[in-house]
C-alpha cells in the first residue's frame, strides 16, 4: 500500500466532497480516500500498482481536477491556486459592475422614483437581458458545470441548488418579457444578485481559509534563505547533512544542527511556544528557525531541508488538517441527504404558493429562495475550518497533532498513564550518595553528601576523594546516562587498558592497578560479594579482589511534574505511572508527584497490556521505548526531545518534551470541539430559520443568497477566533 496526497480543484460544498470521495473509494485498488473541503485536498491510500494518473482520472471522471501534492508539483499547484483566486476576483467584480445598475433601479422604484428617465432606461427588458445574461452564463458557469457533474454522479450539491434557483429566476423573467409582456414584473436582478453574493461568499471563504492555514505558513516563514558555511554563503537548498555552518547573533538557525563550539541563548518559541530563551552550548541540538540571541555559534547540520524538523512538522500538519475526524463523518451523511430534502421543500413551496395565491411569479420566487438559502456550504466547512485552526493553535503551543480524532477523544479520557524517564523525570540522574568501604570491618560509610569534601581516615582502603577520583576517571569514558552525573573538579587519572564490558560496565588500569566500575552483574562476574541489598540505582567501584565504593543515583523529577499531576487530579483524571524501574525508585517518585497509582518493573509489552485493558486512556511517553503503549491507548502523546524528534509516534507530539503541554493539549482540544459544535449550531440555525421563512415568502431570493453566504463566512470567522486564543501555562 502507498499513501499520496492530491490537491482537488472545483469543489464548492460538502456534497462535492462526498462525490469525490465516492468516486475514489469505488475503485477496488483504493483502500481509503479522505477528502477535505477546507484544505481542498484528498489523501488516498491505494495499492502499489495504482498510479497517480489512474487516481487523477477517477477524480476527473467525477467532474473535478486533481494535482499530485508533492514537491515536484508545487509550482503547478501554486499556479492553479493563483489562477483560481484570480478568476474568482474577476468574476466577482465583473458581476458587481453588471448587477449594480439593476439593483440601484430596483431600490429607486421602491422609493417611488420609477418615473425618472434613467430608472425607466434601466428597467428596459432588453437592457436587463443584456446585463443579466453574462452574469448568468459566464460568472455563473461554475455552478452549471458543478451541477452537471453532480447530477451525472447521481448526487446533488450546492451548485445544483444555485444553478436551479437562478435559472428559474432568469428564465421566468425572460418568458414574462418575451411571451407575456409583463415588463414590470421581471426579476433578472434576483438571479444576478444571488450569483454575485454566492461568488462574494466564495471569495470571502477563500481569504478566510488562507488565514486558517497561517500556522503552516508561519512555520515556513521562519526559514532563512542563506546559510553561512565554511565555504561561504549558500542557498539553504544547497546545504547538506554534515556541513559546518556559522550562526551569528540575531540570526535564525537555518537547519537542524548540533553545536560544535560556542554558547548562546536561543528563542525557540516558534516550536515550543515557550517565551523564555534556552541556553545552549557544545553538543546541544539547535532547531531550525530558533533565533540566536547573543553569541556566535559553529554547528554541524544534522538534517537537511527535506528532513528538517519544520519540514516534517509542515508535512504532518498538512496531513492532519486534511484528515476527517468522526464528527465530520456524521456531517457528511447529513449533507448527503440534505439537498434532495431541500429540493422537495422547494417544490412543495412552489405548489402550495401557486395553489393558494394563484400567482405564478410569486410561487417561483418562494421556491428560488428555498433553493438558495439551503445550500450546505456552512455544514461542510464547520469541522475542517475548526480543525485547521485548532491544529494551528496547538502548533503555536508546541503540540503537533498527528491524529485529529485525538481532539475529539480528549474529552472522554478518564485515565492518564505516564512513563517515568523523560516524562515525569528529566531523564537525567543526580548523584545522591557515595559510600566507601572500611578496611577494618568491610562496612560502607557515606562521604559528605554534598560531595564537595570527602572523609580520608586511614581506616579506609581508599579515601573518599581517591575513590571518587578513580570512579570519575573511568566513567569519563562512558556514554551511560549515569556517567554523565559524575562530575569531578580537578585533574583525572590517566588510564590504560580501558575496556568496555557490554551490559556490565568498564575496566581500566591506573598506575598498574586494575579497577572496575559497573553494575551488580559485573561484581558477580568478579566473584565479589555485595554486603547489602539495595533497590537504588547504583554504580559499584572495585579492584580485582575487593568492592571499594558505591555511588547512588536518583532520577531528577521535572520541576513542573508536581503541578501538572495536581491539575489533572483536580480535573477528575486518574494518574498512573508505568515504569520498568524497581518498586522502591518508582514509589519514591510517586511520593514526590502524588500519583494515584504506580506499576513498576514492567516490560514495554506489559505496559501496553495495562493500557489496552483501560478504556478511555491516554499514554504519555518518550515515543521510542513506549511506542507499543502509545499505540494501545485511546490517545498516545510522545514527549519529543533531541534532534530526532519522534513525530511519528503517538497521536500527539510535544515538541521539547515539557510536561505542562499535556494541559495545553486538553485546553486546545476542548476549545476546538467547542468551535465545531458552535459551527454546526450556526449552520443548522441558518437553515432551520431560513428555509421556513423562504418557503412562506418572508425571505426573497436576494436576502436568501446573502444569508447563505453569511452562514459560510460566519462559520469560518468563528473558527478563526481559535487562532487568537492564549493558552495559559501551568501555575
């Protein structure tokens, strides 16, 4: 199977989405096709044997256009978008110029000015016909084409309603003028105003939709054009992984890189949403788009343009914004049966008005008003525009939403599971105790707990200072996380015969004496007895015949963990930590952060089993070791840090790994779902109120067109309000 995104042209409403979706999903080679009106894109999962050309042919057969949405076709897509926008503007202003004279004449007659020469001139049926015809068949051609394709595919969409409604108004006026001589009863301006207002609504929709995608545009705009390399300035596209670059104060980091030399503060708010700068030095990772605030940096590029953090974020945001959450599928079903129902109501309104009033023209206008106001545009835009704004808001706050269903499911979560390392704790360790062996009785006695001074009585084989210096000398050559926590102020011993012992530790010689540093398995291999039991995380120091010292470590709890867990519990959520660590260490963490439950000593598979058995659960982990548990949860959230951000893991990725972003996610999800519900409310209210008014003749076709356009625009503007929301951080 393969997945490919396409830009779909020619869609106007929710029924167009259904038409394209049906056409694609009807193919045996297509596993799944989702179509999004707001982004005007389709994601197609199909058999490897199915070419892009075959998929495009299916879309074209349904009456729409399709362009492969990849880097090779970006210029063509940009040209198509620009052409569409240009044609829409020309159509609108052309319609305004032709329609305005008849609208002015209509209002002049209403105010009793129908005897004026210029008003009489504008009421001339020939002039009205000349002005109305280009609007009806040139500006309105988009509706006829759309209606033709919809009907050919045995469906009915907005184009059918507009084409039918305006055609009735246009041709009834033509018949009245030519065959019945009723020049004062013409309604050419009605069809013209309807088309003009609908096109205006489409123009406003287009502008608003561009704004809802501002989060992606904003991410792309953080990119630098030129990069300072050791070989001079290069275009960003020319820079490859491994190139060494310079980043000067005030400049943006052009690509993901690792610092080789230098130290500076960086503003990473474009990715993490955090306003406070982050100090970075040698071996630290820099993210593309971060701003260097105060120092000159030399760094090596770790991801080129195609694989950079922002490129992957943009790709995944675009994919997420084009996905279809469950709530949208319900709306699609409703819109699929809505248009036929409206056609029935319009027909009944026509028959009832004609039978009761006996005036054909009045009956026609009532049915036209029903057809026009009932267009389901707002219904089709209700969810996609809110999702686009919601995922954009999430991105501003350091959250990458991969699965938009997570926004809908967040309100159902009852239990939040946490991994320990890298989630509740920093992933770093702190040296908390250092014991040395007594030469007299073999007992172990702690040195000064702050490790600034050490005991050095002659009753010890080694003074605390000597033992710690030996351990630090060995561990300086280890990449183990515990080794990074051992800091010695002073010159280390020179080592020889340094050997790494896989899964155990390492050994080396100092002044002809061999020393070992490692875990209990290494001590067992040396046949050395550990005279006490411990569940702590430790490193043992020994020579070939005796255990000399023990270093004890503890995980460092993130400063925000206590406040985040407290907030979740106050919101009624159960908090549980799942860890592979031992019971003692796990319960120490539980005491600090006040978790409801802890399960320790678990394998990744055991974690996943616990999560899977818990309904409405959320798993928060590092995205690498917890991949199985993340995929087993109702919602999986990956805490991403480092250069290789695990964006593919889980439904939501926290850029930077701050735990308080979990609270931000719940807030974003809550607000997004609220907007979707508000949008559906407005979409249905317009129709529930408008259709009866139109059927009863209390709403003329022109007002109906204005109301229909206003409903779509109001839904989009309501979604746009999401982008203005400020998400509060944890107290």
